[in-house]
C-alpha cells in the first residue's frame, strides 16, 4: 500500500473527521514527520483490528515492521479523541517503555497539528508519567511507562483503571531464557496487568494490545497466540505468496538474499524468529539446522554415487501428503540433497515427468527408490508402464518400510547433520523448514521431504537404516540375527526395466 494521498491544505474540522475514521489517515494527517513512508497492507489490517471490539489483541510482527511506531500513533489517536483516560505502556523494562511516553510527550509539546484537539501538558510531566489535559473533553489523561517486572499492580488514578494497555516488546532474551522467567512474565501479564484492565461495563472501548516478536515456543506471545480469547495476527516478513509484506521498505529479493546469508552463516533460527515469527525449541526437536552444510559455493561433488528417491502421496487427494521426488549424492562420508520437487495433489504423470527430468539432469543415478506401502505401490506400476511407452528405462527399487517413518528419518539424518555431513542448497526452504519444525511425536508431522531424503540416504548407506531398529529396543545379538536373514535384502533388488 502506498502513502496516503491527502490534500496539502485541509480544513482542521475535516482533518479531525478523517482522522477518526482511519488510524492510517490520522497518522498521516497529524504525525506526517513520523509516518513519512508509505504504509504496508498489514498496517491497514492492523488499524482495522484495533478498531474492532475485541478487548485482548496480539500482533506477532517481524523486526522493522513499524509495530512500535504504529502503536504510538494509535495511542495518540485515543488521546486526541478522548477515548482513553488511563493508558499504561509496558515493555521488557521501564527504560524501554519510556521511549514511547517521551514520543507522546514531545508531540503534545511541539506538534502544532494536535492543537485542534485542545491538548496541553498537565501537572505531572516526567518521563515515566505524564498527565495530558484535554480541553474539549475537560478531562485529564494519564500515561505511564512501566516494566513487565516492575510495579504493575493496583493502578487506579482519578477513579479510572487503565482502559488501554500497550505491551510493546515485553519479551526479551533475558526474561524468556528459562521456564521460571517465562512463567513469571506470564503471571505478571495475565495477573496484575490484565486484571487491571477496566471492565467493559465501565469502559466499552477498553483494550489490551501486545505487539511482540516471539522468542520461545512457550513464551507469553506464543501462548497468547493459541488462546481463543486473543485476537491474534502473525505478520512475518513474507506473505502467504512468498512476497515481502512491505515491498517499499523491504524488497522481496533483498529479504531472500538476507535469509540465504543468515542460513549460510548458521543463523537460520535467528532469522526465522526475528523475521518470520516462527520459533521451535532446540531441546524439543531432533535436528539442529544450524549444523547444515551448504553446497552453494562449492557445488555438487564430482564422482559421487547418486540415487533418486520418491515418497509418493498416500492418495490423489489434495489433502494427502506431498508427493516428493528428489536426488541424493554421496561422496565419502558426505551426503548432498541435489534437487527435489514437492507438491500436493500430484498426478502420476507429473511425478513421472519430474523423475525423468531429474534422471536426465543428474547422469549416473544408480536407481530410483520408491516407497510401495498401500496405495503408493500404484506409482511403481505407473512408472513401469511409462517406461515401456516412452522407451526410457531406469532401475526401480521398491521399498517396503520395516520401521516407523520417524525412526527412519531420525536415524538416517540426525548423525549426518550433527557431524557436518549433510549438505543442502540454501534455497531449499521446504527441506530446511521441515527439518527445523520436525517433531516425531506428532501424529502426522510435515515430513515428506525429510522422508524422501532418508530413503535415498539409507539406499546409499544401508547401515544407517539399521540404527532405528536398535533404538527401538533390540539387542546387538538381535540385530545380528536379522542382518543374517537373507529376506532383509529383498527390498534392495532392482526391478522395473522390462
């Protein structure tokens, strides 16, 4: 969304009318120096949500999204139109909250456009607490700055409880570092702060707003986002189409370059948290993607062993798992995810075309591993038919899983990752996201790209496939007995070439 186009000279009464109908119009009309850059669509949506009657609101926003600036404009609007009587600004520390109070203070002192509302300094005029006298409404408005760990209980000035509580970056690295600290912050917010919010019977427009970039899966912001009482919106730097939410300020290509750079430097977690508002606790997951290696600079190795792997969708339904076709290289102890195609609702013909294209693009592939459990075995049959029709043949390795998928994925990939032997391209966001968010305890995790990769890795190094059986409680003797059983190797036989 571009900058609002407003007349250079406008009647004060008309400006007041326009400013009451739209937060963005108010900000542009009465704070043009602060809001000098064009707005993003997310700002318009946030402004509309702040006008909604919901008392509890939360915005999870990426760094640089102007959430603090927009909330300052919203606070100014509530003061200008006499909506609020007692406003509390809460941050991780009082010193941080003071910055916003100072901004309001300076606007009352030096912004001539606000004179139309009849606002002037009151008797209390410090950095921590200011009183604004509203001449038109003939009332005094109190604005406080407090820290989340400071005194937040019992605010009731001039018989008015807080009717606007702004939580601006309440969380930081320190107060989210441990479970005890996270619980303390949640107790402060849910207890002394939210219980201080004026009741709707007294203040129909009372509102609490938390604007935050998340730090931890179980911090205050993430817990609130799962609470149906909160009107929560998440604004990562990319929209649902992969484009920048604020193209004018952060061009899409620039964001993608920054993400690739952070990924290559092992700061993927920081990027996802700060810029895409996604957090996964390292101790809750089997994979640490900061240990991934990237072949962007070195390229794929020459003389590597190669295999194609296909994890077919469980059905043709668009709600089924993804159909994934990928190619994996092995050179010494290192494994490389060279390419993959993943999509839902893929017809067998599309899967065949993807497989054929990868086979041609990566000469020397040993074979194509296809999972053949249940419905998925139809893909192997379809490939065999296509080979005869197109006279384009390659070996097929039918794989019938003998272990849980989660065990196969973890046993095949975790060791390679931890010892720096798993290489991907930094643009493979689907793989990196699945690995970063993978939780093997979930009933149906998003793991299709991971599963395809593990299939290829186990084919190239079958020993990695046996680790999962040991982890399930088998003894070493038991493992030896299974390995000596010739039926163990039936799935390795090639087929599919008429």
